[in-house]
């Protein structure tokens, strides 16, 4: 019985951790909407979370006022077949209402096979 | 009976009511004529800008003129040291004599590799002394890539073009030529799916996007949106060749240049004052429609609602549908976005008379020469032009001199 309780506790913690990570990813996707990175033919404007096929937070550095996240992304436009692998640097600033994305920098872009 | 009317006094002499009415009407016309805002000259800002917007235009002009050095961000790879170095003829914001090299790889119909991981489609033709010192003089066209030459486009009126709703552009699409006129334009798309309109292949969606990319790709100047240097065919630049700290300009500088280009007025039309030229130009305008040139070179579009009065629901005489069309094998070069190698966006003809070289690569020395090199969907119009008698050909060219 004791073992079962422990197993349930471990599973619950794991589920909560995964859920928190997922919600963090979803939150970050939502934060990007409306922002543009790159320029000219290499521009990506985040229009909907559906276009972000994959988002991995590679690193996060935070001080009191600023937070910089490096992301690995897979992007695909609605109704398009091409998918792009991108690396992006997202800079957040602390505002009275919480963290807000200041800008998104495109570090690299590659069309996926 | 003598009737006089002046703007200043509004005085009328004469007794009859008719004379008074005519005089009042004349005065009103004169007064309203006095109040008509002067059409901006080439290189001037749009009329109706607020003092604050005029200040934004001037601040953007300063960034447009700024000459970058390696210490302030130039390079290591670059095409030009400032925006104004290329966009200079006949005034700031215009065209220039530089011809760029662009390259992409067309893999199959509908599949274009813009070579983003090989340095991107813009092949920088110059390098700073620091980069040259290690033997790199410029970027190379990647193996198996097709290449194209691109002249500098004039920027006049681009803010109005930016303000045209996507729906207006899409309303001109006819990808399957359902009206059987031999012309089947379609909108190109940016890689993120938005409707494209800027660039010779219409692969860029907005004026801001274009300016944001011009700094890193043309001048090697990094920005918060592109915070790493353009690579040398995919290889990062050696750090010792790049003395300026990234990003080399703030976001505000992109916004300033965008304000300058957004508020740059479209070129003024030429109105012939002598009867013969005016008559010829009118005849030429009719021929322009009869030859179906105007199917692609759509004379006018209207901007959408804008909080900026000078851009709010304004008519812009761009003479383009902003769609890409097959121009035939003779002009075929590179793919870009969804545009095939043979497809080009209909060139905007506004300001045509201020240009000295024509077509996307500046290879035509005259308007007539450019028309004669149209092919593909434009072949029928070209053939009709070539079949015109001397007088009609002169009329059509005279009309184009008004643009």
C-alpha cells in the first residue's frame, strides 16, 4: 500500500511537472503572437500559435528587469507545405503588469527537407 | 458691364444679380484654388502630414542618409554603406546605378530554397577591410544556385502601397485565367504566409519588413530583429572582423527609416501644357487600356482605413496589380517564395519618367526596349505594341512620360 501511494505521488508530481512545462510552452507561444523577427524575405510574423509546430526553450537568463530566452522553433505557415527550423532570441521586459515581450530576434533560419 | 473679383476683398462691381452670382462663384473657385494643397515634389513628404509626422519623416531621412563604418556596424559583408548610397537618383529615395546579385535554388515546381542557411538570397558584393584582410572579398553564389541581377527600386509612394489592403490585391488574382484573357496573376506569399507585395518577386509583405531586412542584408548592420551578422555562405563571420557590438542599431532606427519611406510622397504626374503632347498622351492612355497593359499595370488602387490622415483611404496611381505573372523564358531567373523563376511582380510604373534604366535588372535602356522584352502572359500585349503604327506607338510612349 505504501509503495502504491509513493508511486501515485511520483506520477502526480511528474504529471504536474509536464503540465507546467507544457503550459510554459503554450504561454510562450502566445507571447510571440503579433511579433515579427528577421527582415525582408527572411521575416517571420507570428500570427497564430498553430504556426509554431515546435518550441523548445534552450536557455533562459533573467535579471530583475529583463529576461532573455533562446528558442528552437519549427514554423509552418497556414496552408503551406514548407517547414522552417529557426532559432530565436526573445527579450522580455518587466512591466507593472508582468513580463512583456519587447522584441524577438531571428538568429538562424533553415528550410527543412 | 464689368465684373471683377479678387480673393482678398471679394468685392463685386456691377448691378445685376447674375453678375454678382458669377462673381461670387469665381471668387469661391479662386479661394478654393488658393487652398488646394500643392502636390509634393519628388522626394518631398506626403501632403497632410501633421507637424509630428513631418518630424518623423526628417528623423528617418537622417537614418536613411547615415553612412555606416565598420565601427558603427557596417559589414563585414555589405552591398552599400548607407540607404541613400543606392536610393539616390534623381533625389534621395530614388533609384541608383547599383545592380545586386541574388541567388536561390529552384528544386521543383512550388519548391524554392531561398538558401537562408547558405547566406540568404542577397549575395553581398563587398567586404570591409578587416574581412578582406583574411582573404574574403565578397560572398559567392552557392553551388547549383540560379542567380539574378536586381536594380535599385525607387521608393516614392511606398507608404501608400503599404496601405493597400490584402483583399484589394487578392481581388485582382486570376490564377486559372478564368476570364480567358491570357493573363493569370497570383499573389506571392511571404514565408510566413502573408500576402507579399514588395520586392521584384513580391516576397515581402510590408514596408517595415523590407526596411528591417535591408539593414542586415544590404549594409551588414545588425538589429534587434536580426541580431547576428549575415553569414558568409553559411559560415559565421570571424569575430575579429566585426568590431561593433550587436545589435548595431536600435529598433527605433528601423522605425524611423520606415516613417521616412512611409511618408515619402508618390512621384508627381507630368501634365503636358501644349495641346499636341496632351492629345497624344490621352490617346496613349486609351491604347494602354486597349492593349491590355492595364490588366497587370492596374492604374489605381486605394489604401485602407488608417489613423494617419495622409494614408487614410487615398488613391495611389501605382500602375501595378502587385501580383506575380509569368514573363516568359527570356526574363526567367530565380524563384522566391512561391514565385517561379519566370514569374515577376508587375513593376510599378509610377515615377517611370525619372528612371534611366528599366526592367528588374536595369538591363533595358529604354521604355520601348523594356516593353519589347515582355513575354509570357504579356506576350500578346507586347505583340500588339510592336504592331502599332508609328503615331500610336509614339502616343503610348508619350502617355508613359506622364507617369
